[in-house]
C-alpha cells in the first residue's frame, strides 16, 4: 500500500468548503432519518427515541470508518477493516464470555472485556500475517476472514450450548431499533477516541509508510501501532456492545476517501468521519423505507452493499495485476 497525499495545489480554503458541504449533507441525512417512523413525532418521542437513534448512527458510522482507515494504514493494506480481520468477531466472543461468567456485570465491564478480546484477536491476525512467507495484498484479508470465521464458529458453539443463540444474533446484527435515551451514550467513548486519532493523525500517516521509514524519522513505530490497535479494539467493542456488528464501513469509506485526498490521515480523517456517518444514515433510511413500517437492520443493508464493494475492489486489483 503506497501513501499518497492531496496535491499541494488544492488550497486549504477549498478543502474547508468541501468539509462544510459534507457536514451540511450529513445534517440533511440526519434530519431525514429522524423524521422516519410509525408514530407521530412529539417532543418526548423526539428526545427519547429519534434524537438518540440519530446520534448513535452518526457516532457509530464515524468511529467505524476511522477505525478502518487506521487499520489500513497500520497493516498497509486497503482490503482490511475490523470485520475482515476478526476484530469484531473477537469482541463478540468476549461479550459472550463475560455474559456466561458474570451475567450481572456492569456495562463498562462488558465493554472492557470485549475490548480485550478484540485486541487479542487483532494481535493474533497481525502475528499470522507476519508469519506468512508471502504477504499478497488479496491474501491478507482472506486470512483475516478465515480467522474471523473460526472465532465466529467458536462463539456460535458456546452460545448454542448455553442457549444464547438469540442473544448472540442480536450482538452480531447492527440494529438501531432498540436505541433509546440512556442506551447509546457509550458511543461517546468512541467519539473521544476518534478525536484522539485525529490528534495523532500525522503519526499514523508516517507509520503507514513502514517500520523502517518510521524509525528513520524518529517515530516509535511500536507505540503508534499499540495506540492504533487500542483505538480500533475499544471502538469495535463499544459498537458491538451498543448496537451490534456493522460490517464493511471501515472498508468502503476509507477507499472512497483515498481516491479523493490520498492516504494522508490528517486530511482524510474529517472526510472519513463524515462519509462514514452519512453511509450509515443512508443505510438506516433505506432499511426503514424498503418494508415500512417494518425495518431491515442497518448491518444487513451495509453487509449487502459492502460485500459488493469488496468484490469490486478484488476484481479491480485482479485486473491491474493481469
């Protein structure tokens, strides 16, 4: 994965105008999403259900998209994101384990356990990749998908033998229908970590150029890797605990943004956050209108779109290599 940057001829004012327009479009999507529903909107319904749901969509989309960008920079591969390297599956396993061992554990304890399992799953993926004799661009995410499949199978086995399959399915499907005031606030932790990622954006950009280059310019590559993996793990755990798994957000959005502004994290992060939120909002709108008044989970809609996009990326890569 090569690192490119936005041409210097693009004035900062032009980029700022673009971001403002993106935020305006995001607000329009948020307003549309908040206006859709079966019940008539009054002040109580808006504050209790519609507003928390819209905020959860925005926060989850932005956080997952930023995690995808960070993971692609650290692994130096455009085909990876938390749901293609086993991170989210490991978070689900951690959530199941803490539910079995301590069902009455507080929410923060569940999130912490899920984050530790997510970190372990991501670390295991990196170890497996480093042991591969040839790190082919397409082979790396396939290894991650297989690793995630193994973790997912183990999680399903444990859930089946403990009569928790229905609970597990709710964790593995990104569904915002149950979001109410008091049940989404954990996502603000993810928003805080996105802010941390933006502050350290230049470090992640340099780390994306490889360990040798990072060391030559005086950057502690291991510390940056640890910071990035920590952010990815905690955000993945927060999202799984709050709304379930939403696949491919971190794959689609960074690849789209990289075609516009390159791989400079500081320039790309605002766009990644905006487009990530916008894509999740759009999937939510589609899911609520296709079978209105019934609802298709956001994770299902995004799974279909993301899988198609992933296939397009693979075909384009194959065509270039041919």
